[in-house]
C-alpha cells in the first residue's frame, strides 16, 4: 500500500476515496473499506483512504496507533492511504474541502463514508452534502450491534466497563494493545511471577485483571494481565499493562508484544501484603488455565 502526505498537485490517477479516522478498526469501518475497494475495482481506479495523522477530537487516548490503522487499511485491500495533519484542512469550508482536496488534489471520482460523517470547518458538512457535491458517492447505513450503531464511542465505553464481549463483537476481534516491553521494578519477580510491562500508547480497558492472549514473534501465549497502577506494591504512578506468561521463558525487554484481552477476571484491588497478593495471583492463574 502506498502511503502519502497530501499531494501538492492534482493526481493523474483517479480514485474512490474512503473518508474517516477509522480509530479502532471496527466492523463498520471494515465494511466501508471493502465497499471502497469494490467500487474502485469496478471503475478500474485506485482505492484510497483520506485520514488524519492524529485523532482530531479530544476523546482521550485513541484505540489504535497510526501504524495499526495503516495495517488495517492494507489488510482490507486499500491501495493508497493519504494522511495529513488535521490542522492542514480544519479551516476549509465543506465545499472547498471537496473541491480542492478530494477532487483537485486526490482525483476523487466518488467518496465512501458512514451515515454520520461530518467534514468542513465547524463540521458543517454531512453525508448528504457530500453526496450532492460528489454524485454517485456511497453513504453506508449503520452496522448494528445490540440494536444500536457500531461505533468507536461504544467500543470505548464497553472497554471502560470491562465489557469485553460487546467490545469484541463490535471490533470483530479482541481488543489489543501493542507496545515495547519496558523495565519495571521487578516487583512481580519478587513475588515469583515475573511480568512483561508495556506502557500503552492507546486506550486501556477498565482497571483490573484479565485473561489475555499475547503475541510474541508470531507465537501466541496465554497471559494473566493486570491493567492499572499496582496498588498493593506501588500504589500510584502511571497506568500500564503488566503481564505474567506462565508458558514463556526468555528476555522480552525492548521487544514489541501484542496483548489481546479475552476475559475480565476481577477488579484491581489493594491487598494487605505481598503474600496475600501472591496467593490471589495463584488463584487467577488457576482460573485462566481451566
């Protein structure tokens, strides 16, 4: 897949352009990308995504990193991704955005967007206006889960509540956080449970203990992951993911791993002492091994 900034001149290659930020890469996003690829193939032109380098709204940490979004685009069959700073287009009016960015610079024949897509200065443009400015564009209806549209907001709310079943259903896969393993204070090792710690770049689910699947160098391992601030042994500090891997041995420092959340076991809590915490961890391990 070709990755570009905003071209400074009109592109000779015509395209069908998918519009959105695509945070999290959920099933609604996938349907939109597949529609873009299919329409582009039918017309013999390039399938393109136009998106932003950073989350354009202040909603907390994103659900996916830029690299993850690009991988999601490529896996769906998109041929070209155009990423720009939000500031580079945020002052453009809706009609100016379509005329100068989509038509002139990208060579867009048709756009594909969701039913609730907004664009232009002050989010003045909606999907209906886009269809009027680019006749023949595709506006996808909402994909429903539990009688409501699948959305990044709903997934974020489900994760915050520890409702992994709903989050997984809307994503089409378990929610996954990736990151490089960093050195901690070796407190888990002192309890007999050495852990791999990652500082997340993306949103965390509800603080607590989870059964997880951990991908390391192409191999999957069952993990016991704590999300939070480790109240018994530390009590404060930045939140992180701390994972014990009962069936892995080796040095992971500096290596990127992917932690996928499978089930919520219990809330994070403070124990009376380290011995009580170790006993609870042993019970948690017995639960995930069943």
